[in-house]
C-alpha cells in the first residue's frame, strides 16, 4: 500500500517553500510510523510537489480537479493533497475533505517558514484528523465521522491535549515536531 503526499503550490511560489516541503517530507515519514502504531497498517510513503498555474475562474482548481488527478494517478493509491485552497464543500471541522483513498487539506502557510510548532499545530493535527476518518472508514468503523469530530472538539475546546511526538517520531513531553489526534476512543 502506498500513501502519497502531494504538496500543491502555486508556480510563483516555486523555490520559496522548500523549508515547508522539507517538513512535509519528515511529516510523511512520521505518519508511516504513526499509522503502523495506531492502525497496524504498513504503508510505503511517497512525497511530491505539484505546481499549479494561475487559471481563469471557470477552471478554478478545486476538490473536483484533485479527485480527477487522484483517479488518473491510480485509485489504489492513497493520495493526500496539501493545498493552498480549501475544499469547496466539507462536513469536516477542519479545512479538509476525505473520500475513498483520498484526502485533501488546506495547508496553512506559517508566517515563519522555520516554525515547526506552527506547522505541527495547524497542519499536522489536521492531517491526522483526515487520515483517521479515511482509515476508520476503510476498517468498517461506523462512526468514522462523528467520533473523530467528538475527539477533535475535545482537543480544540476541552482539556484533551494532542499527542506530542519528537523528531524521532516517539512520544515526548518536550518540544514536539509532530502533533496528532488522540485515537484512544476508537479502540484501535
Ligand atoms: Zn472531519
């Protein structure tokens, strides 16, 4: 099984978001380990950048164009698009969307490209949110939307902290490089 992360950037930003892309590549490896620990699934990881050109409004890049790209690349591959735009429609509590073997998320560009904590808080957490929806769905878990959202609310508005992982992908109480949803509720 392959999990393919695609960092979608505007052509005018080419070469300007390399530090973020470095983080994306590390985060992708983190999720390989995280998915193995939480879902007992073995994924190979691939990372790419996808450059988008300015388009006229009628051809705006949206969820539909990403789903088309996903189909063309191969539906057997789990594609995760990290984008500069939000999904047109979503029932998610974050700016993400998921479908069969498909996730997308509006990647929030940090004010400072070296700000690992900001990327962990805004982006890495939401990636874990979308992956959890889709992998729970694939495993036949019925409340794959509601239960993820219940935990998410507790993370954002309750006193449940995100799980903190260090650069070595291990749980840490020190400064984290990666943050993820607490999956205890799902009985994995
Ligand atoms: Zn959601």
